[in-house]
C-alpha cells in the first residue's frame, strides 16, 4: 500500500515538469511583454532593456525555465512581477477561499447527485427519473457564468437574501457553490443512475432478493457499494472540473481565490504567478486522483488485492 | 386432485409468461404446469430458451418487470398463492420457504461483501437473530458444505468456482426452505467439481428433507438425482413422468430426440444424431404443436392443433398427437435405437 502511494507520488514529478514546461513556453510565445506591463507604455527603451536583463528575460527560454524549476525544487515559486511579493505568499493567502468554494460546491453536488441518481435508477422511466435526468441535462448544458449571473439576479438583487460578491462569511459561498456545483451534480447524478441501473440487473442483486431481503436493503446494502466505483471516478474528475470552474466562478462572484488570481496574472503577463497557480492546480488534481484510486481499493476488495 | 394437493409443496397450473419489449413479445411460458411433493426432487429438462429459468423466477416472483408479465395461471407454493401475494409476503417466503441456486456462481455473489456476511443475512432476515448468532450459524452452514469456517471472512474473488457454488448452496439452505430451485447449479463448473457439488446437494437434500426443482439440460444429472422428470419444450411440459417412465418408457418424439443426441459410449464411431433444426424463436412460435417443424413423425394435425395430454399412468403423460388412450400403453409409435 505505502509502496504504491510512494510510486504514485514519484510519478507526479514528470507530470509537474510537463505541465509547467508547456505553460512556460505558451506564456513566452503569447503576445505582450511583462516588462512593458510593469513599467508602462511610456518607459524608455534603456529602462526596459535594463529591467529585462535584471529579470533574466534575455536568456533563452529553456535557461529561464531550468532556473525557475531549480527554485521550485527548493520550494520557491519566485516573486510576482506585479506585486514583487513572493508568489507562494500570494497563493497561500488565496487558497482558503478556493478550498471553501470547491468544498461547498462538491458538498452540494454529492448531497444532491447521489440520492437523485439512485432514485432515478430504482424508479426507472418514472416521472422522478425523467425530472432528475432533465435537471442533469440542464446541469451539464448551462454555463457556470450564466447560472452565476442568474443566481445573483434572483437571490442578491431581487430577494436580497445572499451576498453577490466577496468572501466575508459562509453565506458568501452558497451562491458560488451552487453555480459551480450544479454542473458536477449533473454529471455525478447521471453516472450514479447508469451504474446503479447496471448493478440492479446483476445476478448478485437477484441473489440478494432471492434471500428475502426487502428491496430497500438490497439497494442500500448490496447495490449501492457496487455502483459507487464509477461514481467515485466521476467525483474525482469533477474535482478537476471544479478547479477550472473556480476560475469562472471566482470571477463572477468576485471571490479572492486562486482562480481569479490566475486570470489576473495571465492578463498581466505575470509568468511566475501563473506558473505558481498551475503547480498548485496540478498538485491538487493529482492528489485527488491518488485519493480516488485508493478509494477504489477501499470500496472493492478485488482492486485492494492488486495494490499489495 | 384436491386430495393430492395436501402434500404438494408446489403446484403450478397452466402458467403463461411473456416478456414484452418494444421489438417483440417473447412467449416464455405457454401453459406451464408442474407439481412437486414435499421432499421430492423434480427435474425440469429442456434446451436453452425453453422457459426453465423463467419457471424458477416465477415461483420466486422475481421475473424482471418490465419486461416480464405473468399473463395467466396459478402458482401455489405451500398454500400461498404467489400471484396474489404481496411483496411483503414474498420477502418472508423467499429464503425461508423457497430459495434459488442460480446458474453462475461467479456472478451470483456480491463481490464487495465477505461471504459469511452474505450468508448471515439469511439468518438475520428470517430468524431475527443478532449478527454474532447469525455468524455462528453461518460457520456451521459453511462447514456443512465443506468450507472451513475461517474462510468466511474472505471475499468471493478469493474462492474458486466450485467453492463459490458451495457458498451459494449454503445460502440457499440457510433458511431451511421446503423447496430449493436449482437453476443449472453445475453448468458453470468443471466436470470433476460438478460431480462433487451434485453429490453434496443430493446428500444435504436427503438429510434436510427438502424438495428440489432441478433445472438442467443434462440428462446425466437427471438420472443421478431426480425422482420425477418434466421435459419442457417452448414453455410447456410435453412429457412428464417418473425417472423410469421418462428413461425407459419414453413416448414423446422430442424426449426421444434428447436421448438419441447423447453420444453412444459403447460405439464410439457412431455418429451423433442431433434433433434436426433449432429451438423455435419464442417471439415467433410455430402454430399447433411447437415441435412439429422438427418432428420426424409430423402429421397434418400437428401444425394446427395443440396436443392434449394423454396419460399412460396416473403420473406419466405426454402431449403429442401420436398418442391416444388406446395406443399409449404399448408405445412403439417411435423407433428407439
């Protein structure tokens, strides 16, 4: 088990290298000059040139990248071009907001999706099934920013119940959580329904019924756990979707999180800040994936047997 | 008949079951009738798709609905009218009055649950004992089917096919039911294991005095274990009798065909004589006697009218136009080689 986890963590290194290298090149190729952004359009060519030299921007890109990566290995994400503060500090101050947002979104998604998926499967082709699958269709189709704006219109402007921006209290996370979680809820509900439908038709479900167990017990004790594997996979993948969705949600709801920070950094050509955010996102996604794989083993003894 | 019904464990009377899908209506059972007495082993023999499994599921009231529909007919299970029984009543009956051993032991156990918990559920459900007591009883059950009790903590994937089927059998016996439906219990197993499992089932059945409906297409198993035999074709019993009636005083051309298609062990060079043609599509059954397109003795009447039952003895009957009350006793309408 620990050997497996260790192997998986080692495998993270090439992933981080690949992702950051790609982003580094794309950012360097993108139009716009960070130095001009810092000094303003009126800066003299001499001033620009000396700052470029000072920041090491005249070196070949690969040299710049290796220098950056060397620092990363020491845990240093460099200084933000814009604020001159440590990128690590900038990100650390924003992580709680993004975490709270993802957590509330995922909680809302799972809390609704799994019961909805189960009921839809058990009552296949009923009105409940139709209604929940329509809701799921809406969920995967509606863009986050549009849903976010609608929620602000209704709950903040019309009804005045919930704040539309900022991260002052837990209330500030309800609307963004719904906007962000709705999409994940839809995907999770759909996969729960389809895997539940499959499990209900399995022989062991029939065996459980042949024992005389009430249908409710058959579903809860026998079917659900078997149906959870595909659901857990999708929950893991949705964590990735939540990270990218947080970029939009934080922008719409003016939440001071990493997603919004990354957007601001991209438009300001603040390469160290962008890379810092990318590293954090990549790490988070990989760790979530690892947790999902370990959860498989927890749910299914056949997979657990392969880990040792 | 009413006198006899007292010692009947199971009485199925002209049962019709259909599977209705968008594409077709599959007529799985077409007037199925069966009687099993307490403690008796009854073989249900027929080809794949003859409606054997549907019969078993109908007794358990577990025919998947949709698409399955019981159109008409009666099932009396130990005085309980299965068709009229509520789901609550059936939950009580399943596992304690009747239980079922399914064909494929590989898929009939829950892969994420240790086997002892799966068996213990039967005790918890029907005898309302606590978990510790249920596990204790489960260990006795496991020993009974030849599995060391300590292996109960293992998951189904750690068991071989034969061991899994033993677990399934233990599960079916746990509620000491009056009737066990065994749906091809050895088909998925290796030949060597088949004999072991079959012998064990027979011993346990005799010891516990349980009646059994043995669903199979294997005449060897029938000869080994059954008291009575019903041969099914297209969802209906076409010949029924005691083991000796069916094996030694065969009347129906289809039953005859089944015997003729067995390999001849004394003459290894003899060609197999399979029944010509294929089992008819149950969504599109031929009129009259459904066997007539494959029958070597077909007559004009066979394609238009269903054959009534002709009784040779009180037990042995055949549904075939070849026979009437006069010629049923001597037989000889068909050549047996």
